[in-house]
C-alpha cells in the first residue's frame, strides 16, 4: 500500500498564499512614501546637527572667499543648536580667534543688527572672521587691529588685488593668535573711524577680510555663540554666479559662467607659512566686490 502524502498545515498554506498574493496599491504607495520620508528626515538631521551648505553673496571676505563660492559649515564643532530652541549640544571646542564662521544677524532693510537683540526682525546669514573673543578689548586704528592692546602682525606682500570695479586693493598678511590669513586694504578709502570695543561675555567680534568694504561688528556690534552656525571648512562649488540654488537649474550658467575648478574642495583654514599671496594670485579672474556686507 502506498504511503499517503502528509497534508500541509493550514499555517503553511496561508504563508504561501500571502507570499504569492500581490500587494495592494496602498501598501506599495506607503512603502515609497515611508522611504522618502526617512531620506528627508536623515537629510534634515544632517543639516541641523552636522553640516549645512551656504553660498557667498558678497565680497566682504575677499580674498579668502569669493562671490559665488559655495561651502559647507561644520555645525558639530561648536555643538549643534537644537532646532526651535536656545539649547546647544556639547561641541568639540569653543570658537577661536581666526575662525571663519557663518552666523545669524537681524536685518531691518539695509540696517544690520544683532539677531538676539532684535528677534522681531527677519534674519539673514553672514560670514566673517572671529577677531575678538569674550572679554577682549578690540581696537582698529589706522587699518591695524589691536587685541588687548597688542597690535596684530600685518605684513605687506607688495601684491595687489584688482576687483571688477577697477579698485587696486593692497594684499596683506595678518596673523591673529598664530592664524595667518590674507586681508585687503583699500589705499584710497578712509575706512571706519578708529574706536575701541569691549567684547561682552558669551559674544564674539567679527570682521571681514576685505577690511574697508565689510559690514561687520565695527558697525553693528557683537554676536552671541547661540547665533553662530559653525566654522566654514570646505568649498564644494565655486563659480562667478551670484544667486540661490535656482541658478544651478539655469542651463545658461553651465555654459557661460566661469567655473573655478581649482577652488572646489579647498579647505577654509588658516594659511601655512609661505601660502599667503598664493591664494589670490591663483585666481583665474578678478572677483566682484559687493559693498555693504
């Protein structure tokens, strides 16, 4: 007598039916939507806590940063700020003199003000170099920076930096607490009147490297740590186009705009000995200077 085939259990039959049954439209849509939402959440988390992209719209940081530079800011170094709050997570270190940082300011039309003291006004992003730390006494006399009554070293490189407006700016090398970087001096500009500033606790004094054409702490005051997004650390794109992300979608820009390939993936940092002067000389064309920022 032939042995009978054992019958499959109800559970096995149900499992095979589930595997072979086509998924409903709702299930397929939800799978795609959930994957997209997860990707968006990860991207927003990275933007809020790790790195965030910014673009340079003005010439206030020439020759270090050019109009049309696109860079990443490291939000993790000083401790990322928890969104929609004043709380800041622990960071790796405190801001240091010479750091190039992005921070928030308040804007009342053309007037710039500290963001924390005017929360009712719309805000904007600025990029400058930290010159004064909490408790410092900062003075600017005759184009020279004095930190706690000590004059920062300033060396004339004998080179000139000509902008698109035809101004021949003097290229100089400044050293702040060991941070060597290039600055520009306009020999025909009277600049801002010399005065002293005492940096309050928890605040920082900012200056642009294009010293005579920078709207910075000399005009509107200091910046709280809470408004500092983080230090700029690398350029991911650079071209002579001044505009937002939509400019990337304009095919004309990809054909006509000058791409500064040599600047892509360049680090934003203090210069090593002998590097000063090379940065500006390597530019393919003179950049545009936008006054006011």
